[in-house]
């Protein structure tokens, strides 16, 4: 199934009728929830990060309220993780801090000829079928966090972030914090 452009979903308000309810059948608007595309949310030395052993923390923060598809989050995660693994050899922590709860839907239409009659039902029950998942991210919230120990790696990790950020549908800023 082809994927629509991110522009179709990224700057839209929250849509209703996107929940899967087990208890109340009348509130169940979606038959099946699409699978999660993000494979892992925490990577690297997770135990060291939980103890607080890393001295520096770099965050990718959004500058606007945005809806980010799970496909975009997974693409950025893979790009960051592969490059960090090659250079830092596992001495880092990478975490995706937003979870795609929102279910995206697509009401298929067919343009041209009389073939549209077989596909469309008009606006009657126009909820559409599930097309994927997205995460709503508020302005100023961290999308990804990278923790590391060595001050020499700041420029390298910032350059990796700048290479990966164009995969996201929003403007971002990169912040480095030193933990005490």
C-alpha cells in the first residue's frame, strides 16, 4: 500500500474517531490498529544511562506543535543509531522520547470514469481505513536524546544530528546539556 506524503498528516489538528476500544463497542471506530514501525525506543548503554553515568546529553527538540509519523521517527532512529554505533562503539545512549499513539486514516477515493463507484461510499461512514501511526509532539519537547561521556564527541554527534534531522517534518534545534 503506498504511503501518502507527510504533508497530508504533519500539520493537522487532532482528529477524532481514531480509537480502538475493547470495552465499549460503540466507541470502537477502528477495526485493527496498524503495527508499530519503531523497533526499539532505547538503545546503547541503557543501564549506564539509568545510573546517570553519562556526563553530556544532546537533545533534538521541536520548534512547533507537530504530528510525526512513525516511519519518520524510525528513519531518524536508524540513521542516528548506525552512525553512533560505528564511532562510539556502544558507549552512548539513544532514546526516542515520543510514542506514536495517534492512528492515521485514509479515505480512499478514485478519480476518473465510472470506476469510482466500486471504491467509494461517499461521505457515508467516511472514517477511512487505517494507514499508519503518528505521534503528537508539543513545541519544546525532546524527540530524541543522546547521552555520552566524552566532550570530544560533541561536534561529531551534532553533525550526525544535523544529517538526520531533515527526515523529520518540522524545524528543530539541537541542545547540549552537561550533567552535574
